[in-house]
C-alpha cells in the first residue's frame, strides 16, 4: 500500500498528528478538560466551513477559529479558590455560537452536505504535500511551546493553589496551553475529522492516566497508543472498507476498556 | 528595589502588618490592623469558622488583594516573600488523583522552571528526600486518589517543603486526622521547626493537640489580630 503517494502522506500525517494528540491530550485529560477538546475540534469545523466559503484552505479556518475559541476558554477566570468556576458553561456557549456560525457558513458555501461530510469525518487519504507541511509546522510550534511550558503547566495542573502561591502565572499558563490545544485539535481534525478528532486526543491519554503512570511514562504511552490507533486505523481501512475514523474511534474506546479491566484485575 | 539579603537580616524578621484592611466577599477579616510578630517556631493562627484565617494566609502569599495597607513577611512584600514560603492549602488538591503521589511532589520540586529538565535524577532525589522527611515514602508510588486523608496531607506537606522554604503556611494540617494522626503530625511539625529551623504558621481548631508545642497564638477576631505568647 506504500506505493501510492497519498498513502505515504497519510501515514506521515497520521504520525505527526498522533505525537501531537498524545502529548496535548495527556495534559488536557490531566486538567480534566475533555469537554474543551471536544468543543475545540467542533469549533474548528465551523472555521473550516467558513474558510471554504471564503475560498481558503479548510485547515487555515480551523486554526483561526479554534485559536480564538481557545483564547476565550483559556482566559476564563479561575474560580476564587482555584476552582474553575464556570468553565463548562463558557465552553458550551462558545461551542453553541460557533456551531451556529458553522451552519451559516455551510449554507452560504452552497456545498452543504458533501463539504460537511468531509469536514466532519476527515479526509486523511486526501492530504497533500502542502497540508503535510502545514501539519508539521503546527506540530513543531505546539510541541515547542509545550516543552517550554511543561514543568509550570504540570505544577499548575497538579496543585493549582500551591503553584499560584509559589508564583506560577496560572492564568498565562492556562491561556497559552489552551491555544496549543486549539492548534492541536485543528491538526487532529485534519486527519480524523472534526467529529472524531478528540478521540485521538482523549482515548490514548485517558488510557495512560487510567493506568496510574507518571508524567513521562504516561505521555510516552499516550503517544504510542495514538500512533497505534491512527496507523492501525489506516491499515485496517485499507484492508477492510470501513473509514479510518471508525477504526480510530473504536480503538480508542477499546484501549480504555482494556486499561480499565487491567486495573480491576490488578486490584483483585 | 528591595535588597533581599539585607532585609532578611534586619530586625523586621517576622510578620508585619501596617494598617491592613482585608475583606473576603462581604466578610471583613481585618480592619486597619497593625502588628509586628516574630515567626520563629510554631505560630497558631486561631479564630472561629469563617473568621478569615485561610484568607489571611492567602493574603500573605499575594493570592488575594488587600483593600488597604501592606503585609510584609520577613521584610518582603508577598510577591517576593513567597519565594521563601511553602504553602499547604486547606483542601489538599483533588486534581489528577490517578497520578502517583511522588509525581505530585516531583512536579512541585521544579515546577517554577521553564523548559524541559536536562537531568531527572536531582529532581527525583529531592522528591524522595521530601517524602521521607514527611514520612510518606511508604505510599509514594500509589495513586494520590487511593490515599487516606492523613496520607494525602503528608504528601501535601512534602509539596509545601519543595523549594526549601524557611517559612511554612499550613492551613488546617490537623483536620481529617484521628487522634494518633494528629499527634504524629504535631511531632513531625515540631521536628521540622527544631531540626531545619523552619518557622511554621498553622491554622487549626485542635488547640488541645497543639498545647505545649506552639510558640505563640495569633487570634483573629472582630477585624483585629491579637498575639498571645
Ligand atoms: N471568594 C470569596 N467570596 C466571598 N466570600 C468569601 C470568599 N472567600 C472567603 N469568603 C468568606 O470569608 C469568610 C472567611 O473565610 P475563610 O475561609 O478565610 O475563613 P476561615 O477562618 O479559614 O474558616 P474555617 O475555619 O472554616 O477554615 C467566610 O465567611 C467566607 O464565606
Ligand atoms: Mg480556613
């Protein structure tokens, strides 16, 4: 299957996105922001629809839209005592507003349902070289920022109050991280589609956390699983006829269930 | 600019309040309060529920703004003083309960740095030292969520000790402990002040368990702060 350009592109693109999703997803799950990941990728969908309407590549629209949403969500004031007071409401409303916009964009672009299908379910086999370059750029930027932020982000996620007391700029860290998450979601949506982008972020990370691994081992496993899911999905969809996101979504749920079983088995 | 070294050696060592007004929501915690008190040994901050003990500790760390006046800890305003202060909040973290306790302490050890660590060993050793110091080594590799309240408090204490503070602010370190647990913790805290020379300010309603070990009591009531030795 590697004799085809589109297959090679798909595998490279999936690898880049998996490394990104595994890492960012681990922090998202650690911070219990699964809903944010879900919302950001759907918001990216609206952006992509808007971009197509205006004649730009979908990825650019996704990046712009999820970045804006990321800033709004990340800038949410921490609750008085480190409790994220209204975060879920904010995310929900930002999501509702942008999905509304997305519906409008789809309507305007006159390509309603076919476009919607591509954006929602992704088109990993349609990745061209330019998109691949863009994906790599996004990944390098995100991983660089995450590496720079890493230890403060970890501290602020594990012990928010103590971190703030020691002088970690929690708000800044939170905003920058949300921006990184937004970019990562947009990149994932390119491969797995807006509907299932977050399965690549959430599934592997949730599995790693479920196993009670520390940060280094947890991120490593999360990245490994994401790679396994996306590459496995590609191969399986080559062999069978089912679409890639089907296998990714199924695999994510399955790996989590296995981790859960393993924990139960261990604690018997 | 404040010269840290010079200020540290001045007689202002301790807690200084100058005309402090501090409110939390609609509660007035302090009204034009002025006070100078040394912080060596163990200081008990007492007051009834809702008097504002937690709020005062958080104000010393700059986590809540003052409505007037200034608070100096060892001669430094909160933003600088907190580099020398370890803090344990009233409710020990309920974030990331699936991660092993040792990860929580390691994160606190080098959580103030940007970028990735070049070597992991020093951080690991420091975390292990802190966990041993607070008697938490035995359960350090279990997920935080599976630890009992008392065990979690030991992990929280190890976290507070990260960064070699010379002052600890502990919010209700004896809550959620049974009688034996309280005695153990009191002994541990006494040990920290004696062996490491760390000053401790703690809030607690367990005056009995603390009788005989505290150096002084700061009573928070009716918008004022009074010291008894
Ligand atoms: N962010 C806030 N908004 C509104 N009210 C607040 C806020 N923080 C604290 N308060 C109020 O200020 C008062 C003091 O709170 P604080 O937690 O400092 O009391 P405390 O002395 O520590 O009490 P406890 O002994 O129960 O721990 C309480 O009445 C509380 O309801
Ligand atoms: Mg309190």
